[in-house]
């Protein structure tokens, strides 16, 4: 997401990334456990689990933590999580999609609704904004993976649909059903990716001014800080001047 990625970069520059490390590990562990419980506990036989483990490794999650999360899925005493998607509008009519893994739908819905309300937004029905997004695969590489032309060539050979490269790295998009095959081919060509996942990619972006951008960042921050929330996607966009002022 253009807006969402910029938000991430701003928060990184503010030094928030390290502070959120334990929470990130907790969310990665939850996804591993759920993926293993829904399918085979062997990553080689379970595409969703393989992606979850790959992302955990990319974030330097210890091997014992990964194995513990897989083992938890087979123990029979883990929480019964279910996948829930929430959709709504943030400030300035920005569309927001929230993916959660929760053991209490009422708690999650109440919390997420309150975040939207506090930021001048509103929670809608399922399907109220997701039609403005495409469900696609996203593979992210650090700049060190190679020059833009080399990454583009590798992505084309692997069967990717689009590539965006800038100073922060390379983002490769694939069809939903092709993510595993493309990521495997790219791993052979470029090495292990920084992130590989299925995302909601906005079809169009909604530009916002500095005030609305700040409120939008507050909303995303509140959502991502919630233990039940796994991923947040939005279609907001800010210009470079606004982004620089917010980052200072």
C-alpha cells in the first residue's frame, strides 16, 4: 500500500519498530499456530504455514519460537482462533480493511469499532470497502537483493504481475493463486524474501492532507496495537512534503 508503506517508514524512523518487536512475534506465532492447526503441521505440505514460517524467519524470530507455535497447534489446549475481516472508513473517506485472528468476536468488534470512532471514522459491513481492493500476493525484498532491472527480470521469469522498486526496496505483486510458485522461483534467483504474504492492494489511492494523515496514522497505530489484529490495509496516500513534515 502506498499510504500504508509510507506510514510504516515514518514509524520506523521514529524508532517504533524495535519497541513493537515482541508484539510482532506474538502475531507471527498466532498465524503459525492457526496455519498449522488448519492444515498439516509440516511446512513443506502446508503452503500457508510455509509462508508464515518464512515471514517469521525473515523477522529473525528464533527457531524454537517457531517450533513452539507449531507444537501448540497439535497440543489440543490452544485457544480456538477464528479469522475475521473488518471493513470501514477512516478520516477523509479513506478505506480500511482489518484482518484479525480472535477467540472472542464480540471483544474484537467492540474494540475495532471504538478505534474507528475515536479517529472520526466508522466501521462498516463486510464487503463495504473490500471491493476497492484486489486480493493479491506481495513479495518484498530489501534493496540489497539487486538492481531494479535485475529484480524486474527475475520477477518476470518467475511469473509475477508487477514490480515496484525504490530506495526502500523491491515490492513484487503476483496473482493470488500464484504466490507460492512465484516466491519459490524468486528465492532461487534472489534469495530469501523479507516478506511474503497475501494482501489487500488498493485499486486507487485517496490523497489526504497533513491533519487527516496524522489522524489516519493514529487509527492504524491503534489497530495494529490490538492483540487480535494481524494486518491493516488502507488506500490513503500522502505527498512527500507532508510525509517529511510528519516524520520530523
